[in-house]
């Protein structure tokens, strides 16, 4: 599973040591909320670059960079559509659900190989509210993805046709990033188009990590300038809890002038809870960075 091990058997421990040093270097930067808002997008983009770099190298240089199996395009929707189409459990769903178990919806703000693109596109301008019907659209897209994969299986559709269909869906997502995310300043692809984002948000409710808005919040709405997941609408702030699209990115922690936002975990102080969350998120990032494409 380690990339270096594929090229130099027995050298995997060197990669593990290097990743551990890298994670130890990154963790203090992420523990400071002001610095985390700068460093999270940086290490996220690094992972995406390594992930897709392996794809390019695998196609053009050495097949050892490539994953194995069928219907494994790097499109998040296939995490759920692939197993439905094949009726077999693959590596990616296991990896995804394990991540949600550990850090909740933070998959969508720290670890998704496509999400880093949407984040980059959204930073072209300050966030603006998204259309209210986007919540219904994302539910419909998730249902449509599952239904399409199931119908394709029942109809005996070939893997080639299924792969092309998945590729077109992924291309539509990239177009959405280029236009809607850039114009809205919000990660419109992640909170409207991506079915895995909805699954991460729903299952993330089972995870004990929570973003807490304190009762002393002054309703100044300054935090909205920092949330690119459309999770801090005036209604959400009035209820004193973020919306379902919150991914625990943490950008609002440094964006609140009154310090009314914190990461919570049962039985821990806010400081300890955030430390635990950062250590887990950075550790997962380092592990993902070292994994070969399975």
C-alpha cells in the first residue's frame, strides 16, 4: 500500500518515518487557528497534487503508480456508485467510512482529492449566499447516483459505458467549480453536486466532534466571510449550530471577533478537543499522502 514499497521492497519504513516527521512539522501550524486557515488549503492541495500526479505517472510512465480493479475513476461519487454497480465492497468506501468515524465530515475539508480544487476555485472572491434549493438538489443527486448505478447493474450495462457516464458526471462537477464556485465564493460543487459530501455530513452527525457556537454569540455574522461551505446562514447562527454542510474546516474559529466558535468533544475541554481533532486530521492526511493508488 505504501508507494515507496512498490519500487523498493523493504523501504516502506523510510516512507513512514518521513511522513511522521512531516506530520509533526505540520501539526503545530494547524493547532493555531489563524495559521490553520492558511495551512489547511496548502496541505490539502499538496495531497490532491500527489494523488493526481500518481494517476498521470501511472498512465504515462509506470503502471505501478496506478490502482487496480475496474470503475475506479478519481470521482468521489464512485465511492458509493462503484460498490452498487459491482455489488462488491472496495477499498475506497472502507477508507471513506473509517475517516468519517475518526474525524466526521472533515473528509470534505481536509482529505478529499477533488475538494481541494473546489476550495481553490471558491477563493476567487468573498463568499456569497447560495440558492436555498441547493439542499434539495444534493439529495436528488445522491438518490440519482445510487439509482443509476443500480439500474446499470440490472440492465447489464458494460463497464465502459458506466465509466464514460461517471466521467461525464465528474466533468460536470469541474465545470460547476469553474463557474458557480468561482462566482459565489462558496464551494458549490461540494455542498450541492457531490453526493459524498451529503453522506459525510449525515454520517458526521454520528461522530462526537462538533462545532459549537456559544450562547454569547453577538450575531454579527462576521463568521460568514470565512465559511465556504454555506454552513453559517443567519438561520444557522440564530439556532447556534452550523448547517449540515459544515465540514469542521475550522476557518470560522479565527474569523469570529468574539471567539464564540470552538471544536467540542464529550468530556474534553475545547482546547483539548481541538488538539485531538487536529492530530487525527493531520495523521490521516499524512497516511493518505503516503498511500499508493490502490
